[in-house]
C-alpha cells in the first residue's frame, strides 16, 4: 500500500470483506484510535476480544505489512489532525461563513497595517512585468484574480496557477521583473522553489504568505496572512478572504498611484462592457 493512502479510509472500504473477528479490531480502531497506536498486539487483542493472530491477520487484510506498519499509518492519520477523525461541534449554521470571514479579515487587517505595503507597491509599479504564482485551490484562483485586478490598470501581468510552470518561468526572469507568490501556509515546495529560482536571477519577490514560513524567508517583501481555520472541517477555508483582501489592497494602491491612467483604463473598460451587456452604470467592471 502506498504511504499516501489514508489507512482509515482503506479500513472502511475493506470492512465488508473482513472476517467477523477482524471487524472487531476495526471497530476498536474507530472507537479508540489513540489506544491502538500505543498498545501492544496482546493489549489490542484483549481489548477487542480476539486472538493475537487475528490482530496480525487484520493488519495484513487492510494492506499493511504487519501490526507495526498498521500503527505507523494510524499515527500518521492522527498527525493530520484529530478534527479529521472525530466530529467537531458544528458551526452555527450556514451564516457562520460570514462571521468567520469577518473575524479573519479583522485579524489580517491589523497585520496588513504593519506590513511593508509601500515596498510591495513600489516594486510592482516599477516592474517590467509582474508574474503571479499560486498552487492549490485558493492560491490558483487568486493568482488569476490578481491578474484580472492589475491588467485593467495597464500593468503587464501574467498568472501561473500551476506547479511546474512557475519553476519554468522563474528561470527566465531578469532583475526588472517582479514575482508575487501566493501561499497561505508558505510551505508549498513548488512555490518556495520558484521564489528562490526567481531571486537567483535577480527578480524581486513579493510573497503573500504566513510570516516566518519558508516562503517568507525566500521573499524580498512579505505581506503576511494568518489562517483562522476552525475544527469544523466542513467549513470553507476562511484564509481565502485574507489573501483576496491583500490583493485588493495592492490593486487599490497601484490604481491611486497613477489616477489619470487608471481612470482612463477603467472608463474604456466600462464603455466596452456596457456596449456588450447593457444594464445600468453601477455594474462591476467585468466581475
């Protein structure tokens, strides 16, 4: 079995074909995974009411080499976070999305107030070209969002929301270029490596990421974001709001830095959109 396979999911999928005695071991794991990861074979057998041999057969039946391998995989599942194993108290209904987003934005607003926004804006404004890197669900989407925000202001900007392309593009950069790297955690290997490659060739790197992370250490300027994820794992990640707000802060600063140019670009965009879709003059610019 691959090391990436979640053993708990595999046990669940295999449960129907297990022997009755082996099912007792599976049920013990569901009831008290902590005990099984720490106990000996004899202790597990006694608690489940089966023989030592049954515990060994169970481990092999669910794809593990032996009981030791089983316990290692169970420990790995625990390391991912107990909230992914045991049900947490539910959030306060679907409208809790708004409350958590509000709390996340409030925390990150204070952080942004202390960040070097001016340094980031200065680098972006002076860049020959801006490249935005992001990998994963939220960062990929927001890399494209930053492209949409700045291209309408007249900046030469491209988004690369993929794992391999950022490395390739980073190796082509020059000192006149600026890279914006998005990663809430700052631990995504592809983003860290791409930032380091870009800096090796003299490009400036602005990271919107967690302070003190490996990505932050690889950047010239860091706009910090913190994640306020709850134990209720079904709730969408609120960190997306913090990163989006950081992008909007940069877009606003760049727009007001060159008001006449930005106003002309936005007016031309609005005229083009209104001619295409109709409606009143308060509709968003292409959103």
